[in-house]
């Protein structure tokens, strides 16, 4: 507490300040009564300060605060008796770092208590200055994130926008090209949730529903986009508090060494609490043969789904047959997933519409001859498609190569570059699409 106080006051501790009175009073509550000292209000602190209470105690605490922190330590990891890594705790709050490194269950409660204490002291004079705001940010960082964590590059987090309304989310859903059956499934889910909420308001029994989903289909069919919209919809309907989408795959969940996977899964799940965890190509978790790492990941996921059933929604995605086998062979998953949404491959007409939408967003136009060439190419790709048909992802790759080819073409011309020339994609700009289909 004294170290927090020093950070908050930038080391300039004033003995007769109201903040110091707050520190003394809260310290006394811990020492003498062991009650919830954070239940004190600011008025109690102000009254104690104005009456001059606890001045002797303030002297004692000031002496403590002036001393160096005795808890600075170095923690070294060993394997087979040999040191493999060393983590140096260099700030004056090494206990949060120690609890974090030990993955101690009291970490969250401890750092939350410290930060609440800091906010109470900052507000003790009923004003939070800019310097105190900066100090509070520093305190939050060294309490809640005391140890630098290795970045999990296989995890991507999309936050829900606070200002976005449910109507805007539904409008974005409706604006997506194709996916008519998917849109109907999502709207059906929304209707069901809304009616169950109304039944609850009127004291009627609710039908138990699982919000977890299985998305099946080929790559590039919009599964991640729909998952992101579903996360936002769940937030607006009161199913989830935050509505963020955390995207990952096997590499983001399975660790390098046996026994470490459950910890890796826990970290990813923790980032997804109050939102959706989206696992692409989820069938890869079980791997081939005797895959103990994958089994550990699945077991950890099932446990967290149960432990956090009110705060976590899981969407698993992948090819239809592989996902059916994956769910059917895992009783823990099979009992929790009863909503399947299939994402069909895009038709040639839908692919052309996607291409034209990409053009519009980037201020390009496709000439009639180029459109005819591209339409024929998409029809050929669709008729000869394989399991790995790229769908929307394939269209995006072709569009990006088209504008690159257009740039190379017009850069070599001697004519004046008009707006029409700069924005038009001609047939010679369309790449050999069969290269991008493989």
C-alpha cells in the first residue's frame, strides 16, 4: 500500500495531506478490524483528515514508505535441475509479479484490491488530477500486467464498438453478399433469444439453449465475419457483457511441451470471457494418431466451457465432414453443440458482386470486357472447384493482383493519367485466376 502511495504521489509524500489521512485510515482498518477497508467512503476519509486523527500513525507509515521495498526478488525457471529462464522483477510491486508467475488463484483478487485502494486515495480530496490519472494508469499496468507475456501470434482479438447499435449490426449482416441461409439462421437465433427474454420477464419457464455454434464450410465463406457479428449481437441481447471476438486455431492453443497446453488454453479463454472464442479448423485440435497435446487442449476447453458457462461462448469452424467427425468423437463437445450453421461456397455471380464491392470500396471500376472475362473465369473455377476452393478469399487475392497489374500497365503509358484511367480495371489487368485457385 505504501508503494502504491509513493507512485500515486510521485514520491512527494505530504504528511498532512488528505491523501495521507486516507492511507492511514485504510491501514488502520486492516490492522485493527480486518473488515472490508475498501467499503469506506471519501467523506469518512475527509472527516478523519480535518479532525487531525492518526497523525502519529502517519509518521510511522511515512518511515515505511521511505524504505526500499524488501520484496524485490529474481525468479528462475529450471528444467531437470538446469536453469532455463530468469524473470527479473524490477518494479516496487513484486508480489503481483510473483503471483502471476505462479499462476496463483489469488492474483486477480489481490491486484484488484490494490488498484481499488489506489483509486480511493486518488479521489480522497474529491479531485483526480492529470498527474494522478497518469499514475493510476501506471499502477494498473504494474499490478495487472506485472510480467511481460509472450505474444501469442495465433490469436487475434476484435473488440465490439461501444457506439454501434443492434440495428447497425443487423444492417451490416444484411449487407453481406450471399449467405441467405446463414442470415436466416442468425435471425432465427435472435428471435429465439428475444422471445425467451420476454418469457423470463413474465415469469414463464425458459427453454434451455446453448449459444455455442458449429460453423461448417470451406475457407473464405464468411465464417469469421459472421462470428464477429454474432458476438456483437449477443452483447446487445444481454448474453455477453463485452462482445469481443477472439480468433485462434490449433497453434494458438497447443503448447510446445506436454502439460503447458492447459495453461495456454486458459490464457486464450480468459481473453475471450464475456465474448466469443472462435476456433478455425477446430478439427485439427485432435491431430493424427496419439495426439496427447490436442487431447489436453480439448479437455481444457471443455472444462473452461463448464466453469465459465455464463461468460464464454465457443464457435468452432471447419470443413463439414471433418467438423462432424470432430464433434461426434468428443462427448464433451457433442453435448454442448446443437446449433450448426453451414456456409455454402459462393456462386460465380456472388463472386463477381464481391469483386465489384471491393472495387467500389477502393474507388475502382471494372470495364465491361474485364467483367465478362472475370465472370467466365469464376464460372470455370466454380465448376472445377476442389475442397480448398478459396471463395471470398480467392476473390480478394484476384482483386489485389488486378490493381497491381493496372498500376504497372498505366505507369508505362505516355498519356495523361485522367481519373478514368486511374480508376478503370481493363481485361488485360485480370490475372490468370487458375494460379490463385490452387
